């Protein structure tokens, strides 16, 4: 094979041309028409063409030859060749097949035939350069398979075009889609069920910077299958607002709590809870018992959810999947069915309930003398709202339990002071509460540091800290929440009013809370050890840790070892982070819908930080952030007046302009 010979070889089953530069015993040095030098073993050479070319002419000669070969290949009737070959023999080398069709086996005839055979593999099977005619049955089966493949390709392309049109349609475009397609997209959201539509939509969504679930929700909302509500947005996290029939049946089968031996009986005391007026998942209640020698015995009674929900049962698996209750503007998405959350486990007035109780003995000077954990039973006498307790503490209202509330509040202030002395950092961050009922949207800014809310918060912190100490003393496998001291020591022992500019700068040095299998300090709370067990109806992690404590108190085998605890809590933490992100997204969505109805209103805004496109500002007092595009030079912390320039609730974007 001389230099200058034009050869043909196969690369990825496609014929390629090359010019021989040098021939050796171990192979060829060749040049492709694109100018790439290659090494080829002799065995890979399929054909040697009669044309010769120089390296300078190669590209031009190759283009002409390929055009000639392709044109000739298009004219070949493989069906006719197949009919002739079936009567001639079982298999054919390429030259023999070329002679059968053309009457000659020149390199151009062979090359044209090879191109046709590689393009259409219906009639001949191939092994290397040997071709065998298929039987009529094989040809018909392949023909039908190819027909189905082409139909599938066409259907997939039609589906792609339909989904693309649905995604590109405007909100008022009157989106139309087949019920079957909408069913498939809804199944993707509710059951994470894969489908052809989901696979096609995933590619389209990625091109538009969306997740496949976000794209599915957008189409379903536009098509009118789902409403743009918190419940539908919640489907993005794969949580169906409705419980399955199996889960509901398991909840209905539960029996109410009946008094048990071995539990500490608190039913002779008037127990009460303090919550929002709309709260039905009541996790905690209090008792205040004066002692004859002075001082008090304070009971913090937590709903004993492990009494009803056992590890690995249907309710437990559902609670683990959901992670926690999501509080959304148009209603909560419960972790456990209403039968449990609102009834059997909830510490509602007039009910006898099982409890995990933290009993704190305090002397007349307010010093804690003893702390005890016990399995209890408690009968709830009263339910107070935060507003009612604030009125009672200020003397604006009266109640038989007013003195007990004063005791709780007075002791809670001492607990706060003690934590601050140990380096705790308290930030009085307001909370934006958005409520949606029908078309009505209400937006309320809640101060979480009213006396009543501080009272409840402080005693819950104490109960969690007491559980951590008890678990550590018992050597109980437990997962602790740990936080290292802040980088800025001046933040230790501070009680700060909410300041978004400070949060943007100084507070970035705060260390993240982490999980640990060993008791270690929680610097932000000013505690030596801390676990979370006080919200078992609404947080799966709390339910899991309660199980450890309840089992240990009852002398039962522990449900978890340390490894299993870490595994379960890591999953619960991930679900909780996703849920918190969803709550923020849905709350922002409805807050922006509310803002979109206030386009003529002037708002006060605080400049938080500079951005390339302008400034991040925060609407006062709502804490909603938006972008102010202005060429003015502004200093963080500056207050100014703005109005709405553009708002897109679905995208979560808010643009403001100066008045």
C-alpha cells in the first residue's frame, strides 16, 4: 500500500476516508481530510480506492468522492439485492455481494454498497464485512419494530412540542392539554411516578432553568388542574397534602389513652396550655404547684406521641417521610393525620392525655433545686392564647390561674438572664404571618418576644436542656444539638433587636448548629447540652428522641442505637430543611400576591446591601426583601420610601422603585 493511496476504513461503524502517508509492517500512518494524523492497523482498511491524491488535494478529492459514493448508494435497491441473495447462498463477503448487484466488485461499487448496507440494516445481518440475507420472517419483524420505533419517535416529538408550548404559554393563554398528559404530570408531583412525559419535560425544564417538578407544577396550574396555592407548591417537595387511605385507616384504628399504672399522675393539678388561637396540635402544657415550704413545682408536660406511634408502623413511616408539619398560609400540611395531631395526642382542654413530663422544683428565691423526667398522665383544664396571657400578665384581665402564669413568667425571666450570663445570643426577630382564606390575604407581623411568647419559649428550652442532661447522665444514646461560640466574642451574652444590616454583616460569623452523639455546649442558647423533644406532634426528630427517653424511663429496650439515631435524624434534618425552604417560598409567594394588590401604596424600606443590579432593600415592618434598581449611592441602614415596580409571585421576584 503505497503513500498517496486513498483508503477507506470504519470508525464507529461509519465509512471514513484517509490518505496513506507511510506504510509499515505494524500499520499505516494516514491523514484524514480534516487534517488529523492517525495510525491504522492494516486489518482496519476496508478498501483501497483507485484515486490518488496529494496532501494538498486531499480535502477536495475526498469531498468529490464522498458525494459520488453517497449518490450511488442512494440508488441501490436493497430489497432487490435481498431477493437475489436469498437464492444464492447463506452469506456473502462484500466483494461477492457487490458482484451480485453491480456485476463488478470495484472499490466504488463496494463502497457505495457498504454505505447502503450500513444505513439500512433491514435485509442483511452483518458480521465484520460478511453479510447474510435475513429470512422473510426476520425482515417482517424488524420492519414492524422499526415502524413502532418511528411511531414512538414521532409521538415523543409531538409530546415535546406540546410540553414546550405549554411551558411557553402566557398565564392567560388558555392552556389546553390532554387529560392523560395532565394525569402523568400530576402523578409525577404526587407520587414521584416516572413517565414518558416526565422524561421529556425534564430536558425542557433544564433548558429553562427549572426542575422537572417546577415545570410540571407550572403547567398544571396554567391548565387549571391545580390552584396556585400553598398545597400545590408543597407538591414540589414530593409531599401530598392528603394522607393515603392506609395511613388514615391506621389513625382511625388507634384507641384513646386510658390511665396506666407506672405513670406519674398529674390529674389533680389544673394543667393549661398557651398557644395561638388557631393551633390544634398542642404539644405542651404546664402545671404550677405551690410547695408548703415555699417555692413551686413546675410541670412542663409534653405530648407522649410514642404512646400512639410505634417505630416502623404505617404512621411512623409516613411521619418520617414528611419530616414535620408545614405551616402554610392556606393551611397546615400535617406530619400526622388529624385523628392524632388534633385529637388523640393533642393536649386539648377537657382531655386526659399521656405525657412525657419535665418536673422542676424551684425554691422561694427562684433557684432550681431538682429536675426530674417522668412518664405522666395529665388532664388539661384550660387553653390560653398568647394574647390572653399577655393581658393577664399586664393586669388587664383576671383568671384563677393568673398567679400561676405570673410565677411562670417571673421564673422564665430568671432563666433568660442565666442563659445570657452564660453567653447566649438572643435576637428579637419579628415573624411575618400570612393567612389565606379564599380570595382574602392577611399579613401580620408577630413579635415573638411578647411576655407570653418568651415565657413559653424559655420553658421549652429548659425542658429540652433537662432532657439532654438526663440522657447524658444515664449514658443514653442521644443526638445533641451543638453550636460553637461566635467568631465575634462581643456577640456573646447579647439580646439584640432585629437589624437586617447587622445580620448581613456581623452575624455572618455565627457558627452553624450541628448534630453530635456526645453532649457538648450550645453557645447560642448558653447551655451545656441541648436536645429537641418538645414538638413531637409536628417534628419527627422530636418524636424519635422522645422514644429513647420514654423507653428508658419505662425500662423497655431502646428503639435506637447511636448509628440508627444518626441515620434517622440526618434524614429528618434534610426533610426539615426542605420543609423550611418550602414554607419560606410559599409564604413569600402569598406575601407577594398581597403586595401585587398594593401597587399604589408607598412603603418604607431599609437599605440592606449593595448588589450589581442595585440594592437589596427590606420593606418595613414586613421583612420582605426586593431589589431597588437605582444609580443613587445609598448607605446600608438608610430608610427611604418606595413603591412596587414589578412583582412576580411565582418566581418570587420583587422590584421596587424610589418615590
